[in-house]
C-alpha cells in the first residue's frame, strides 16, 4: 500500500507541479471523499467481495495480468457468484457451469445488455454496431439481419455454402507453409491471412495476398488493438485519457482502430458507386440496400454499416486465428495425439482434400478441436454482459445495469466435469463407442443465449477444414534443441498464444 501511495504522490506532483503541503491536503481530501463514496455506494445484498480490494483501485492489482486465473482461483474460496471492484465500480462475476448457464441460457434476456466504456467507444463504437449495442430493438434487428445475410452468403451447410472458398484458402495456406521446407517458422501471419480472406470475401467480396501492404497494416492494427484493448487502467478511470503519457495506450487504440475503419469506409464508398441492386454480392452490398429500403433494420445508417463490418472483421479473424494456432501448438507438443489425427485422416480422406462431408466420419479430429477450445478458450471471460433488470442469483441481488463477467475459463477447467483439466486429452469428447460429444455440459466456447457468437457456424467450418488440411499435409514439430513453447497464453481481448516457431514437415 505504501508503494502505491508513494507512486501516486510522485505522479501527481510531477503532473500538476504542486507543493508538498498542497499535495498532502489534496490527497487527504480525495482519499476521504473516495472512501466515503466507496462505502455509501456499496449496494445491499450484492455477492461478496474477495480479499485484496483496496481504496480507489479496487481489485485491479489483485487481478493482475491473468484475471481469468485469479477469478477461477477465487471461485474455490468464494463460490460461483462474487463481486469484484474495478476502480469505483462493482462487477459481478459468475463462475461454473450452473451459474453461467443460468445467465447465458436459462435467463438470457436478463443478462443480455452491454455497458459502455471509453475503450469500447474507441474500438467499436458503443451502440453503433452489433456486439456492443445494448439489449433492445436495435440489437435484435441488427443481429437478425446480419445472421440472415451471412447465411445467404454461405454461412450454412449444403448448397450455397462458403465451403469452396474455405477449401481454396486452406490450399493456399498449405502451399504457403510448404515454402518453409520444414524450417522453424512463425506462421501466425500466414494463418491470419487465410482466415481474413474468408471473412473479407463475405464482407466485401475480395481477398488479400500475403504480401499485400494494406492487409499487413490491417493485420498489425488487429494485433496491436488486441494487446492494447483490455486491462487498461484508463478504462476504469476514464479521465486519465486526458493525461499525457498515461493516455498513450488509449491514443494507440484510437490510431489502430481508425486504420480498420478507414478501410471499411473506402470499401463502403466503392460498393455504393458500383451497387447492383438486383444482385448484391457481399455483406456491404446487402447492408447498403437495407440503408436505402429500411425494411428490416430501422434507422440503419452507413456509419452503422461501417461499425458492423468492423465488428465482423475483428471477431471473424482474431478468434479463429488464435484457435487454429493453439491447435497446431498442441499437436506439436503431443505427437501421439497428432499421429492419431493423421491416421484417421488417412483412413477417411485419403489423398483428396478434406471436405465438410468428411466431418461426421472424423470424430477424433473433431474431438481435438473441441479440446483445444476447452483448454484454451479464446474469450475466457467472454465480452462483459449487463443486467436488463434486477436479478436474484443464488440468494444475492444483482441490480439492473450491473456489469457481469462470465468466467468461461472456470467452466472449461472445472475438475468436476474435466478430470485433470490442465492435461490435453481429446478423448474427453468421445463417448464409449468413439462418437464425438459435440455439446457436453460445462463447455461453452462461443458463449450462449441471446449474445451467442454470431459467426459460430462459420468458425467451426473454418477450423475443421484448415486444421484437417494442415494435419493431412504436414507433421508439426517444435524446433530441435529449442525449449518447448509455453502454453500459458497472453490475456488480451482473448487468450492468445505467445509467439512461437514451429516446423511443418511435409508428409
């Protein structure tokens, strides 16, 4: 505590250049004021606070850089429902399958809203997109419209599916990785490109080359935003965005997100000039037609379209890319499991390219992907929800408008459902007859209910086709003589693997 006070004292003195006496008086007054607010604002019958809450900062220091781990540890001590203090704001945390399913599925509408923050405003535009629009008519209309358009563009099984496009990109990725000739390589950018090309073909009817300058800038913007866009003190104390030096992360987020939005604006302008109203080609075309007609989404504007497209771009690339990278890393670290995957692919697919029609015949391949999404969920705390009404949860009162964190990591690492949860074991997702268990209890990698991931079906298609194509073509190994890559992950907007190099040996 003394270290914190000393740091605050020195920082305030340097920033405002005030005297010792004035500074001490100011700090005493502010501390008394904040402590008064702290105790007066404490709502009755909220879930309990864990230890480690300090004035002003709340639990920020205790949560550290891996909040999903700390929250999961606190669950063992405080139960499935407790409250953390984020600065001066109470945030309710739900852990475990029973509590999370109650909120996400059983009483979905009561937990289906969102709250704004300065970083969300900077990154996504609160209320202008789909993901961060509060519960209500606007959200329902936009999500229903976007889902229908994406299905029309191929996010479905059978005739008219985007499978052909995904398989083309899988072949491109296979050829690209073959160029490394089995040498240690960081393939994160290569994976990002092919995943981006799938979503870009649906969004704006185009694909990018690996060396394309525009895409490299977009890829870097995605990466930097993911690292900067979470856990920032500025999100808890918004006034800090006006303080030089301290506001640098916020300024960086603005700059990186503006690059993505500028590309989307240019694409919207181009699509408007070349719009064929009888034959819409992609998501932007369908949106621009809806802006003209206002048939399904009331008040839809081009600004909404830009934010909705940016939503899909961010979400459609980051999550699938990270999951695919995790899957390759776990294959390289578990050669016996990799061998089983390849044996199944050889027996079922043979020399041809894997297709979605093979999926039902490849239970072990599917089980591997499900295990990857269990052990390293790309969104371990989901996107924060908010209550639409006052809710009773396990005897506690959660007021309307309270932010709620859904700790999906606690579901996936719960030993009651997953014995020895830190061990990578695809067999968890196979029944006694060897058939895949697609939706077991305590596994919700895409969330659920009203806010379930919009692109879940597309992501599952991509992951199966990319993963099976790569494992059919290569054996993945960690570089000889190098220490094994860590599987700890970096907590940012999702759970991202640390940069790693891998050897892809042609089969």
